[in-house]
């Protein structure tokens, strides 16, 4: 008699567990599901309030995607984003790798403090600075140019990058470099020959984060750039496609989805390292 | 100290000379390696920060060529503006209400996700989407979901039988509903990050402490309130602090969803700063609006430092 009851209880518990999890998942992913549906829906189907919006009442279509790529600057924005992303990654790596190593190995206790100080600038960044930065960019003669983004973006990718890489360098045993130095390498030689090769995963993390931060950036781009052809994708789509004259939800949703997915997937794989950095080592990631 | 342990045998004078030379070099090398990054950050964070303060004490506009010090005039002007009160109130309201909801939901979600089950990686990826996808693009998805005519949410509510067929709330067109929508989107955006941070904290609680509590006969809730939550406190603080920074300084959600409307009822400090400083070319006013966030960010920074120090000790 008790056995079926206990079984029922287990099933009810499982149902409650996955039910709650399901509600959370739906809440998180609903806008993206709605993007996916909208992208492939025909306009008469989309703009008919009598239709069930969650299913395809007419055959799916590729018209919106064709429009997105042929009639809007979407592709240009994607390329702009890629270009700025690559350049900012290069600048960030050049600045971050030696700085993080120096803070961990060559500056002692002061280095740790300075590292935390640099990390804290990551908190201040864009929202307080975008107003004076508009003037700085104008004075450099870079307004409305992609170069303004290339110059300014490292100001927030470098602090976080240094912090993340410091954690990584700390986990490398000192003996490794010391052995190399006893073998006649200089400190710099040991760093380049021993430390850098085994730091590839850490450096790759910096590359991914810098790139995703560039793709996500909004306020500086909105402030510095005024002509549509120089936008990055995360400003171009909301500024030009939403508040422009053409309201084409199908194309817009397609653009959002296409630009979001690669970044989201990349970020997802490296998120745990990012969290390890954010929590200041209070949690070993 | 970094050049290896001194060998036990007495060292020759020549060798001491070489080591000290090496040490000097290392110091120099250390400075040379860090200097470019520090200079970059000083030039593009430190310098604009000083400029922000200077601007807020002047009457500078985008076109002006000279600097005109006017003291606290701009701040006085802003504070007496009726829009300022709304912006300040909204900033605090959006930030603290959404973070209170986030921390409760994140705790629940983290406790659900700490268990292992088939397909967990895929589910986690879906739950993380709002945080890892570019925020402005995700919010456009919301803009379309909250559309006044074609909203799939309204369709669902109309067909759920709970409301009439003419139930058509203007999610972004009425002040109260617009604020509700903005807070919901803030929660949607920050929940994944808080969840993952808390999840990292949960998995780092040593199992032997939990085992000991179980041996002592502590039940689930005693375990939760006497062990899990106190041990999680620092990590939950980190989640909350980042949530506060991200939410208080966010401008994307407002700019994409409501542009501060209807009737400026959803303006926040940062959106005010943008519309004043960039759209209306009043750099001084914009800088002053943005600087009202500075005390909040400073407080968060101090808290973070304290947490970092604690982490350093243990």
C-alpha cells in the first residue's frame, strides 16, 4: 500500500523540480524563441492578431533574412564589429600580458594591491566617462570613426584582462621559470619561453572576453558614432533598424539572433573563468 | 627573492654582484612591463574622470572653446529640475527592486542547478542566454514581445481565459506598466550572472561541514540557514554588488525600450546624462547627472575591496 504512494511522491517531487526549472528556462529564453519564430514568419501571418503567434500558420520564409542582408547595413555592421574586435583584442593582449606578469612576479605585495586597484577601474568605466570621452575623441579628431572605438575600448578591456590573467599567472609554479633561468635564460627569456606557451588557455580567455565586451559595448559607440555605416552591430540594429523609418520586425529579429548566437556560445564556454575573476578569488572557479 | 634560493655554500663576490644586478634589472623590467598598461588606463580612465568633475563645475557645451568655472551652479540647476527627482528615484527603484528579486530567484535557481541531471549543460546555456548575448539585441526581443498590438504575451493572456479578449495592456505606454516592464527586463538580464556566481559559491562549500551538520541531525532548513547562507554571504555580496553596478549604470534597457518615456516617467540618471549631455550638447549638465552615480560606485568599490581583503587572508 505504501509503495505506490511513495512512488507518487517521488514523481510529484520530480515534476515540481523540473517544472520550476522549466519556468526559469522559459523566462530566460522566451525573447530568443520569439526572435527565432519571427525571423521565419511571413508578414501576413505575423501581423494578424487572430493568429496564434507561437506557431507557423503559413509556411516559413527566408524573405526577412534576404532583406536583412541585401537591404540593410547589417553585414557592414557585423564586419565593423569584427574589425574593431580584432584590433582591440590585439591592443589588449599587448598591454595586458606583460602587465599581468609584472604584477604577479616582479612587483611583490604592491603588485597585488595595484592589481585590485586596476580591477576597480573596471567598475567606474563607461557611464561616468562617456560625456568627457566625447570631447577627448573629438579633440583627437576621431569622431564618427571606427578608430575612436579602437582607441577607447581598451580602457575597459585592459583592467579586466589584467585581473583575469593575474589569476592565471599565479597558478603557474615559480620553479618553472627559475629552472629556465638557472639554464641561462634571462627573466624575460624565461617568461617568453616557459610561461607564455603554457599560458595559452589564459590568453585565449582574454581574447574571448575582450571580443565579447567589444560586441556588447553600447554607450561609447552611440556617443561617438553618428553615421549609420560606422555603427557596430549592437548599436546599429537598435538605433537604425528600430528607430529608423523602416519597421521590419522579421529582419530585425533575424539580425538580433544572428549577431547574438556566436557571442553567446563563445561566452558560455568561458563563463566559469569570468566568474572566477569577478569574485576576486573568493571562489575558486 | 625571486631569483631562487641562495645556494648553501658561500658565494663569491662576483656572483653577488651579478645577482644584485639581476635584481635591479628585474625591478626595472617589472616597471617597463607594466608602464604601458598603467599609462593607457590613466589616460583613458583617470584623465576623463578628472574631466568629468571639471565639466560638472563649468558651463561647457560640445561647441565651446574655453573653460568657464561656475562652481556648483550646474548641480543646483539639476537638483531644482523636476526631472532630476524622477531620474534619481527611478535609478534607485529599478536598481534595488530588481536586485532584491534577482537575489531571491538566483538563490532558488542555483539550488535547482546544483543537482546533476541529463541535459544540464544545454539547459544552463539557455538560462545564461540573457547575460551572454549582447544586451541591446536581447532587449529588442523584449521590445517586440511587449509590442502594443502584436505582443505574444497579450495573446497568451487573452486566450488563457483569465482576461477578456480585449485585454491589451500597453506594457511600455503607461508609466506604471513601463516601470514594471523595465524592472522585469533588468531581472531577466541579471539573473543568470547572479545565479552562476551563487552556484560557484555553493559548490565551494566544503562537503565535510555539511556532513558534520547532518551527523549532528540538522535538517534541510537548519542546514540552509545556519550553514549554507552564512557561508555564502560574501559570495552573495559579490553577486549583489555587481548587480547594483550593472543595473544602476545601465542605459541600454531604457534607451531601447522606452527612451525615458512615457512623459519622462522612466528616465534614470544615466539616460538623463545622455539626453542632456550628448543629445542637447550640454556637456556640463550631462557630466553632473552622470556624477550622481559616483558615490554609489565608490561605495561598491569599497565593499569589493573589503571582500577582496578577506579572500586574501583565507
